């Protein structure tokens, strides 16, 4: 009983719980090299540090412009219906079977895709508090320059054999 009263008093006094703080969403959770060590075996082509940062920025702008498909189910449905764009897949998804079919679907539809090291950072970039395994970024006039730049760089990445 006393514990819940203390929490109530803290909330009334303005001392908010640290877990509800949104200021940390844009910050990466770990260093890029640490995140790369945690990616799964099939995470190829993996975006470089610079491209990863650029992809996160484009995903954030796409989320604000409502030009983003988020999650395995929604992305698979969008690809099946023929939506165009590029796909960003998190490399640390476990189990791998959740996303293992998506690269094949992307190659069949001639849609470029790239892996990034962290689903936590991908979720933060897509303006959610939950980790996100995969996003499809569609073109929009609000961020056309960033989109074209990322699209060409993701397309130029070498596909695995």
C-alpha cells in the first residue's frame, strides 16, 4: 500500500517516471559496431553506418508524412499489392523465420532492400515506442530528395548470392 501511495505522491509532485521520457527515442541504444555483432546470419546487404543514419532519418520523415508501412504483416501485404518504395529490415530479429521470406518477395518485385543493425532504433525512427522488424518507405513530395538518395544507395548495395 505504501509503495503505491509514494508513486502517487511522486506523480502529483511532478516527478515523472524515467521510463516515460520520450527524449531518448532519437538516441541510438548502442554503438554501431556493438549492434553489428548482434545481427543474424542472413542480414545481407547490411547498411553502412552512414547509410544507416540516413535511412533512419528518411524513415522518420516518412512516418511523419504517413508514407510508411510498418511491420511484417503490413509490409508483406503492401508488397503483394504492388506498392513501390524500398524496404528496411532489422538485422537482429529473432527468430529469423519471421522475416526470412521478405527479401525473396522484394527481389521478385524488384524492390531494393537493406538491413540495419537494430530493431529498437528502427522502431524509434518510425516514431513508435515498440521495436520494429521491417518498414516499407514509399515516396512522398515532402522528403523526395532524401527518398531518392536512399533509394539509389540501397539499390546499389550488392545482393547476396
